[in-house]
C-alpha cells in the first residue's frame, strides 16, 4: 500500500513545491516508485521545478472528465525512471475539483506506487482540503519566521481534526548565522512551538533558487549541495532510517566556505 503524504504549510512561498520535488527525487534514488501530484490547481509549478513543463499534455482534470486515462496524464521523468508527475490544470481554479475526485485520482495511483507526495496549495480553503483528503501522513513545511510558524500551527490543528495523525515538521530556509546572532528563531524554538517530530532542516541557499529556475532538483546534481544533502537525509528519515541532523552552523558561508566545499566535494553522504 502506498504511503500518501501531503506537503503543506498554510503560508505560501515557504518551500512546499521545492520540498515535494526534492523528496520525490530522493525517494526514487532510494529505490521507490514515486508519484508526485500537483494539487495547486490554477497556480501549478511543480512541473516547472521538475523541468517537465514542456511535456504536460493532459492534467488531472482531463483524467476526471474521462478525456484521457491516468497513464496518459502521468509524465515520466527521463532522468529518473521511477518518478512520475500528475500535473494540475493551469487555466482553471481550485473549485474545479472536489475532495472526492482528488481521492479518486489518488486511488488510481495507490496500487502502483510506494510513495505518493501531494503538493498542497497555500491557504486553508478548498484546495487545502482537497489536497489533505486522501493523505494519511503530512509534512508541514515552515520557515523560521513568526507568520509562517503561526500558519503551520493552524494547519497542524486542521490536519489532526481531519484524522491525519502522522505529522512531521520540515524547517526550511534556516540561516544559522542569524540564529546565532539571535535574529532568527532556532529549529529548537520552532519545534517547541509546533510540538511535532522534526523530519528535516534545510538551510537557506541561493543554489535552491538556481535549481528552481533551471528545473533541476538539487538532489540530481552530481556535486551535491548542502540543501540537496539535507533533502536526501530528510527522505532517508521518511524511509525510517536514523540519520543525524547536519550541523549547519559549521557549514555556513564566510570563512568556512572552503571547508564546506571540501567536505561536500569529497563526500556524498
Ligand atoms: P511554496 O510551494 O511553499 O509556495 P516554493 O517551493 O515554490 O514554495 O518556494 C518559493 C521560493 O523560495 C522559490 O523561488 C524557491 O526557489 C525559494 N526557496 C525555497 N527554499 C529555499 C531555500 N532553502 N533557500 C533559498 N531559496 C529557497
Ligand atoms: Mg507551491
């Protein structure tokens, strides 16, 4: 039976789509058949982050209207056999699909995949409820900022109210130097406020923006970056492996940049 995991946050722009793309790729690298479902109807961008935008022909809506079969809508990633994307429609709004239909789509995928990751839209309205409906687990993504953490707290409450018990926390865009200077919440602060288990910590790094623009998820890069490594570790934890959290402080930019390059250039683990 597939593990169906929704990647959600409440607040927009905190890294849900980036997380979905990179965790999906990492899970395939771990040997799992993985389907990524874009539930952000009208504002899709998972296809862009994966560099698959030119291959979208059908979307979830054509599957539902009977215009095509699910296999026709799924885009297979040539770089990463084992990964498929079910794109969302771009020219429709979030009300063009309902929770039952979303559950139906996921039920079509469940027999064939080990992991199904659902990229949730921002907000807590229809699109959110559609995306969380079929999920039995959730990863709540937040940045260490007060507004994002408060929205994450609200979302955790809603997930619990909807019967999702397995909820983990991913803290994205951490800036260790700012934490050290007391200008940013630490991971421990965020964890204490939200009181759910931590699955990953991803540092702020401009290479994430570059990878977004290129449509090349970080975890595919030959010379893995620090955020790429942190996403890989997150996938391993999702898979039940015990992986120590990276000491991001010691990898920070500035005088330690060379050291970071040295370690990451010589090791892939
Ligand atoms: P969401 O899906 O939650 O709206 P995205 O995944 O689309 O968020 O990310 C929003 C923007 O933030 C993107 O431009 C992305 O490149 C950038 N971003 C995400 N995570 C990081 C990070 N760790 N460091 C730097 N930029 C990031
Ligand atoms: Mg998104």
